[in-house]
C-alpha cells in the first residue's frame, strides 16, 4: 500500500500495525470493487463498524488480536487498537480526496491514544479507500463553529499545516492553547487591508476561511469561481425580486469570508451585448445571462461536484444526484420568466442546448 508511511520509531509494534493497516485498506478496496453498491450505502457512522470488523478479522494472529475497539459517540478517533493507535474514519460522496476534519482543540481525544491514522473512503465511483498518518494530511485550518483541520489525502510531503507553522503535530496538540500558533501563522500571511476574522473558540460563525477579504482584492480566477458558484446556489439571481442579492451577500460573508460592498455589480455591471449560441445570434443579452452562458462548463462541473443534499439546502427544494442538473435549469428558467428585457430568450432551451 503506497500511501502508508512506515517510520522506524519507538511506537510499540509499529511495523505490525502498519502491515495491519495496509492489509485493511487492501481488503476494503477489494470489497469496494466486488460489492460497490453495498459499500456506497455505508455513509459516515455506518462505515466505522464495517472497518472495525475488517480490522478485527485481519488482526487475528497479530499483536493486535482482540484489541480493536469501536469508540462510540463524538469521540476522536473512531477506532482504537491496543489503546495506543487510533483510526479516524472519514467519508465523502464526491469524487475528490478533501474534506473538513476534526477540531484543532481535540477536546474529545481518547486518552492514551498516541498515534492516529486517517482512513478515508471516497464513496463516489470509483469507490476507493486510502489511509495515511493523520498529521500528514492536514493542509490548513478553516473555521466552521470552531477551528478545524482541512484534510487532503493527496497532500505532498512538507505541505502540512504543521510544516507551515513550523511545529510538529504532537507539540501543537499538547499545548494549552493550540490555536495561538495557528492564529499567529495566519496573521503573518495577511495582506494590507485584511484581518483575521476568527479569534475565539466560542464564535458560532459558519465561515470557511479565517481571513476576511475584500472582493476587489481577489484574483480574477477566484472572482469568476465565486460568481459561478453563486449562479449555481442562488437561482433567484436571475429573477427581478428586489431582495434577490440578499442570500448571496450573506453567503459571501459567512461562508466565503469575502466582503463585497456592492453585490449587484458582480452580475449587472457592463450592460447588454450580442451573444452567439450554436447557429443562433441573440441581441441585447443582459450581462448576468452572458456570464451564465459563457460559464456553463464550470457551472456544470460545480453542480456535479456538489452533493444533492447540499444543493437541496441552497435551493430549498428536494433534489437528487440524477435530477440536480435539470432541477437547476428549471429553477433558473422559472426565476428568469419575470425578468424584463429577455422575452426574446428561451432560457430553458438555451441552457438545455449548452448543457447537453
């Protein structure tokens, strides 16, 4: 198993544990290929007992026989071996290897667990399991309701948050205030006009970024990506309601930590233009629809990479993995029906043409 990093150190039976982890991952990947439908249903909490059972079987005849325990509740990590090693199980239904991890504060860490590994299940086709030492896959710190690590199973050597703050994971986690070195690191990185937006452990904000930024300071690429995500999440932007920018403004600030003094300008600045789609030429197309048509490949990708449950939350309707693209087209074309000056555009037809 290529992802496992074997280190020669004083951890008890470390080589045997690395071997056990390696064979567990190999076995889980065999299961993923043979019965992917069954594995795909084992979201989150349901996967932990499954992994524990596989490990228990494979531990027979090793120093870890009869020592694999499933830890219930909100404890960290999920599975322990010989009351020394831990395995934290993460799942994603998206086709990538990143997710938000555990709290930096580790207040729920099981006592005496010294060495933790991240076992990550990607439940999108092709289903795959990977495992790496916990501290090797923590790339950044983000803020939900408290600072959490960002997990990246593809993270290169020397790229962890611990490399960035120049302090080993085991040193940081044992500090009385592990947040301080992280805050200091992000403070040093601030550009003029930026400030740290997250400071204390009781903050209940759902921001995903510690630094608050002004829209004008973002790169063109970042602006375009945020615009595209906005067009996916907030179909009301294509309507004519006086409050259509409200949810977007709140999302930009609380989720993306970006302050935009005039959200309307993101979509309406620049007037109308001619637009060619296939063999058709459309005159006087408002800027927001020009942006929409031009960005369809990226928008489609964002829809595909965002889970149906998350989209259901944004859209306030129930959608599914199969329906989500069509539901989005429905929502946009419904919103745009009352928009003045686009009666000559059949939005549904144009979007279907561009998407399919």
